[in-house]
C-alpha cells in the first residue's frame, strides 16, 4: 500500500480502530490492528519517511504487504482501546505480536468469586485452558492489550463509571494494606461504598460488556435498565444510570489521548513532589511535570496539606504520603513514567509504600541534598528509567514552585495578623 491509496478509504478525524489487510474474499487476512485518537492522522503516519525508525522493520514490511484497510469509528479513545484488544484476540494479526507471545501481553480478567475483582494480569500467569492463575479462577479473560500502561489507565477510567474492586487479594481478606487501599478508593468513589451483591453483579456485567468491546450493546442495556428504574419510581437509580450513559461518551480519557499521540514522538512524563511549611502552618504540597526535558508548567498543581489521621503538618513523611495519595486521586491526569521525591532513602521508601497501598506501580527516584540544599546524589534514577539530569531538573522545579506558593500563602496570612499591641494581646 502507498500513501496515494489513502484517499479512497475516507478516514475520519475521530477515535477508532483500523485494520490493515491483505487479499480479498475468503483469502482476506488481517495483518495488523491498531487504535487511534484520530484515525486519519494515525493511519497517515504509517507512510511517513521515518516509519522504520519510529515503528521498526516489522511494521514497514506489514504496510508494504497490505492492500486493504478498514476502520471503525468510536466516541472515545477508551472505547477504541477495548475494541483494539477484542479485534486482536479475534484475528491474531501477525504484525501485532512484535516478536511477543501470549505470556508477554497483559490481559484484563474478572475473578470467579462471591465479590468479583477486575485485575490486570500478564499472560504468563494465566492458564488459558483452565482460566486460572495462582489458585484464583476467572470467569472472563479480555485481551491481549498491546500497552500495559494503557490497560491499567483504561481500567482506572472504567472504574470511574462502574466502581469495581481490584485488590490483590479477595475482598474480606484481613490485610492492613488491603484495608487501606479499599478505604482510600471508597473515599474517592472508585470502589463501592457498600456491598450490595445484586447491584455489584450488575456493575460487573457492565464492566464485562465494556472490556469485551460490546459497548454499543452496553448502551442499549443501560438504557433499558434506566427505563425500568424510572417505571418502578427508583429515580435515584435512573439518574445514576443516566450519568453512566453520559460518561461512556464523554469520559475524560486525556491520559490515553496523550499517551496515544506521544508514544513515538515524545519522551516520558516525569513528576516531582515537594512540600513546604512554616512551623507547622500553611503547609503546601506541589506537583511539577517535565517531558522531553522541558517543564510543563500548565500541568503543575498545588495541594494544601491537611495533616490527616492526626499527623502533624511538620511530619514530612506524612505530608509526602498525603500529597501523593491526593494526586493519585486524579486518574483523569496522565500518569508519569517515574516519580521524583525530595529526600533520601526514607522518603523514597515512604512514597513506594504509599503507591503499593493504593495499587499503583510507578518507580520512584529521590534527590538527596547537601547542607546548602544542593543536589548531592540521585537514588533510583536508572531503575526508574530516567536520567539523573531529568530527576534533578524536575526536583528543582518542585522546590522552586513549592517555595513560591508557600511564600504567597505566608504573605496572605501576614496580612491578617493584628499589628497593634492591644490587638496582639487580644489575639494571644
């Protein structure tokens, strides 16, 4: 296939899936399945001069062999993600393997338990014949998903519409880490607040239909459920289903869009967190972002540290954990490839423990400072897959940004301090 052939396919500028094919009739073979934020732009990219550098010889060979192309437009990139996986499973296209096998790809599974969980599992851990892994049976297996990051991000987005459990152990297991994760996710609305088994089974049904790529059928089912709820005067249930229907077409899958556009063109996103306070008051936490070695200032964020759980605002470790937990409560923000914290091994370990508690697998690096607060050492950069220079840059941005925000907060507080001696005595 050549670039000039694209005009006849009339590709739209919207999310969807596309299939490169070879042959006609019964001899037609699907060579490759992909998804796109923009079908038009993504398919055009296969005819760029630098294709071999960005995608490799296997894809170049696939495009050369292909003589046909089909596509399916969908409302969101999230829906395109699950349709891509369903079509890869159906056709097993040779160019999608990229030298991998079922053991390398990730799959989404639903556990066969009284209270089912939805998990992301690597193929090597699954006995596909028995639908079992590590002693846990599954009712359904979906995938393979080419991008493990996108599968995990997709599950987080789906969970915003249909809250489900994804704990490491079955619900009811008495584990400190698990209880902490359940309580955290219940607070931010991504786990059910209570267990109504009938209602939760309906949620799992919805998740199953979504992951299998049957989103049109899911919409029909939800519309039917909404009408039934309204007829029975269960108006709160009907309103909830209406919100779910709206979310299916309007979910803010910004992180998937960015990752889809940046996979071959931009470097990794790195985030850094820092806190600042004055004698336990005006505690401020910040998040800074760099990509391609450049600060992304529009994505900087500020958090007012509250000192939850009776912790003092002077407790750096507690403040760091609270900061990261609240940042991770925003799954609509793109997740970073790596996190950088200010401090030594203790701060790095604290961040890793918090991420483990809430079930987020992101590597952590730490920047150690000398007595003049200058970078002395970077811990964990290589393991996190980033350069020490990037770690120092994003950490310096976090420190600068936190001081700036704290200075503003302190200035505002100073304006409210009584200045006369009488007023000062009264304030004491």
